C-alpha cells in the first residue's frame, strides 16, 4: 500500500505538482484503483491524474428547457402552451398541465415506438392519464 507522501513524491518525479486538495482527491482515487489493480504502474498513475489535469472549463450549463406544445382536442381545436422544466419530458408535461388544467400523470415513458431520425432516435410519449373530470 502506498501512502499520500509516497504518492506526492512519485508525482513530483513524474513532473506533476498538486495542491493539498487536488492531491487528496487523487490519493482517494488512487487507493480505489489500487484495490482493483494490485500493480499500479506509472502509466496507470498518469491516466488517473489526467482527469484532474485536463478538466474542461465549464462555459455553459443547462438551466431549464422550454417546451412549446400543441394539443388538439376531440373537436379538432388547437391548444398551445409553453412551459419550462428540468428536461424535455418534464417541460412537455408542464405544458400539458397548462392546457388541460388538470394534473397529468406520466404512466410510461420509453421507446414504445422508436423511429430513426438522423443519427438519433425519436421517443414517442405514451398517452397521458388525465384527471377524472376529463375521462368520458
């Protein structure tokens, strides 16, 4: 088993110098990797620390997703709403809630009907279940 000081010394020999926090993070990751692989080489160590060194700077992150939704009722009338959510399904169901003015429960979500669209897949939402006042 290698200690924190020995790890720091070996990293310095390899040309890497880290502060206490970074070294602590690397040490715990090293210990976990060493339990799985008993003979850690310099190549393994460099691969382990490359995550720490080459972290990309975060420029953008997704806050919310806005969804514009159009529903057509049984009489053929269009109803449109726009809502935000934590992702496409959440924002879509928030828009459905606004249109039907009833809480909508997602019963199932999955690739029940999957079609190829370019390089990805199109997921079809299963039918929502509406509150009792909308079931006729």
